[in-house]
DNA sequence: ATTCTCACG
DNA sequence: ACGTACGTGAGAATA
C-alpha cells in the first residue's frame, strides 16, 4: 500500500473505487475507458489489466487480489467455523434462474483456486482423521451439452474422437493440423468456445483476449462456419424463445424470458443471450442433480462412512474413509457418467488428495 | 440499502 | 444505430 501511495504522491483509500478512480484518471491522467452506472470511472480488473504497464496499476491489481482473499476468505471464513471445527454452508435449491443450486453463509462454491495465494487458502480445507478427499468433476459438460442440443456434427465428432476440444476448435478455425496449434491459438479458441455459450459478440471477445474487433469477428465467423449446427441452434433457440416466451432444459425445466419483449434494445439482446445460455447451464445443472442424488443414495444404501460434502456446479466432493477410496471413486464415476445419455460421452475426472486442493 | 468489485463454475 | 459474455454470494465503501 505504501508503494501505491508513493507512486500516487498522496494517501487515499485504495478500497474505495471512487477515490481510486479519481487518483488514477484525474490526478495521474491515465487513459480512461469505461464508466460505471453512477457515471464514475470504472476501476475493475478488465480496465486495470489494460493499464498494467503503469507500475502503480500493477501494484493495485496485486493489492486487490490480496485484500479480497484476506477479507472474504482468511478473515471471513474464520468466523464461520463451528464448534465441531467444520464450516457448514447452506445450499439453496430455489434461488437461481437456471436450476443450479447456490451456497451461502458462507458460500463454499467460490473457494479460491486461480492464484497462488488462493490455493494456500484452499489447501486449508482438510478431511477428518482417517478420511481423505475424493472428487469427481465433469469435463467440458457445457460444451458437450451444446454439441448434443445443437446436434452439431463436427462438435459431436470431436468429442467422440476424444479430442481436446479447444485444440480441435483452434485447428479447424485456423485451418491447420492439430499438431501445429500454438498456445495462443488454443487460448483464443477456448475463449470462443466459452463465449459461444454466453452469447458472445465480436466486441466482447476482442476485449477478453486483446485482439482487434475485426479479428475477433473473424474468429467467430470461422467458428460458426465450422460448427454450423451451433449457428443454426443459436438462431432456432432465439426464434422459439420469442414464440413461446420461455426456453427449456433437457429435462423440461423452463426459464421465462420477459426480456425478449422489452422496448429497450439492450434488454432484448440480453434476453437472446439468456435464451442461448439457460438451456445449456440448466441442463448441466439437471444432470448434476440427478447424479448427486444417486451418489448420495448409493453411499447411504451401502452404509459407507464416506459422505458427500460439497457440490460446485460440475464437481462433487466426498470426504472419504481411507478404506473406501476405490469404492467411492467407482460410485462417483458411474453415477456421474451415466446420469444422462447425450449424443456424446460424459467424461469424469476423478481425483484424491488430502485437502480441497488438487495435486 | 445500493453500488462496485471480485471470488468461483 | 444500438451496446456489448451466462449464473451466483460476499465484503467494503457510500449514501
Ligand atoms: Mg470441470
């Protein structure tokens, strides 16, 4: 923090977006871009990432990471520990619009994993004596569901051939052999794959991966030419959403979309993106819920000591008695894999470790 | 109570 | 011309 004050030539509250915005964009005259809802300067990561070349910005990003981890997790979770030494979250079944569950008091579905410091926090979640942590998580479940719902021939083939979907996508979009795909190309293809599920635009993709809007537009165009079934699905789902006023998952769960008849263009566009995303995210949630119930029941029927302790949207975590590891792995594997039969296989990654942190 | 930001999938 | 990626929950600042 003192480095930041030195570089700014003044003292201020770094946690105040308003004060920070004024320091960066008024005092230091850095190039400003986005404004937030109340007309102030945005100081969010995506803005600051593009200003990283300024040493003060780089330090602010680090400060943000550390203070988030400290306040929400190091400090926040400490006060959530019960007298039994464990943290008991509440899982809400009727909150989300897509069919996912959510977790509160505290939220255990957003335990850090992406940064080094974050992983140290995750590592603090450990099993009881005599137990270990066994997890199963779906590999690329949302893209597999997209391939299935859209019945896209090329995407289905890529999954049936057990290819790395991002590398495979890169090869096709850039018209090169699989072996020649570079890291950068795979990264771009991955961003497009994710973006498609959210109803991407060329502008947003360009912002996300730092390429020109024109290039981003070309990636999307080439993508949809190769995955033409996905393109047709995107058009079809929006059309049926407008006709019916709702979309549905593979199990028939509906999401109503009043946004589609809004007089405001931006709200209608949002409705279209949701029409595209909700069946995918919601179907994944359906598949997970079915698997979860089967796993729970099998643990119970077999009178195992191991217990299901956490669900994180595409992952189940079981605190496993050390004499039940192989049995629990098998229970996770078959119940998750066979939860629902898609046009592509469902692949499960199994892991076992002595904390919530893998590896 | 609301806004902004950021942790996760 | 428009405006710009889906779903959550929580902490700090601000009003
Ligand atoms: Mg996964």
